[in-house]
């Protein structure tokens, strides 16, 4: 869901009539990571989480939309490989590890957001 909406946002991003500042998009991306971590910690249902991840992919795609096409394609290929590998690995993790990773994502997302706000 995330990668599909991100790819669509990359295609749609250049056609948006109003400019979105890179600082805003970086802050939004950091908050999406923190929000996803909260959803994981709250043990959301998988179907609901898929929709949430799709919406969050929109911000990540808009950030990358301004990059050259060759960069976006190359980064997309690596991203698919990495997300697929992590996805299969995450299915076999105990709940304790998933919660720990979610807490790490929450701290990293909020820290990145704080750095963007105060910078």
C-alpha cells in the first residue's frame, strides 16, 4: 500500500499547483513515521493499518516527486527490495521485538520532527 501510493504521489506531485516546501514535507514525513509507530503500539488491525500506511505514503511520495526520474526509479527498486525483505522478516518476529522497534520508530520520528521545527 505504502509503495503504491508513494509511486502515485511521485507522478502527481509535479502537477500540484501550489508549492510545498521541502521543510514542510520533511516534517510531515517524520510525523508519519511517529504516527505509524503509535498505530503499531496500539495493536491496530491489519486492514486498518494498510489504509493508514497508504495515506502516509502520500507524504513520502510528494517529497521525492521533485527528484529526477532516474533517481526515483533507482531508489524505488532499492526500496521495494528493502521493504520486501523487512516485511518477510517482521512476520516472524516476536511481539516483544515489534513493540521495541515501534518505540524506536516513534522516538526517531519525533526526534526528526523536532529537529525540523527548531532548525
